[in-house]
C-alpha cells in the first residue's frame, strides 16, 4: 500500500474502529506488515489526529485484554481439527 504514512494511519485507524479489528487483522486486510500498521497507529496517528488516536487506542486496549481468549479458542479449534482428522484416518 503506497501513500503518505499519515494517510495510511488514518485509514488503518478508521478500519480498526469500524470493525474492532486487531493489528494483525488490519495488516492482512491492507496487505502490509504488522510493524507498519502498529507504528502508523501508535506514533504517526497521535501527531496527525489525536481524537482518532484515542478512539483506536481504546479498541487496541480491548483487543489486548481479550487476546488470551482468542488464543485459547484458536488452540481449541486446532486440536478439534486434529482430532477430526485422526478419526477419519
């Protein structure tokens, strides 16, 4: 994704606020690295649009608090799929 980093930061922030997406989800959506997304929304966005920065920080904080739940669900699904494969063998 080309363009000014400040414009990217605003686009990433809007996407995160609108969808509740994680940094990883946002990076996949825009086909860009997690590091770039994180830097744009935590450093550049604060300088460009402080109000938007505060909104996106709230979403990121919520995502951080819930990450252990998402990780547990991912592990549960992984082992459920493995068990399903073993039964079909």
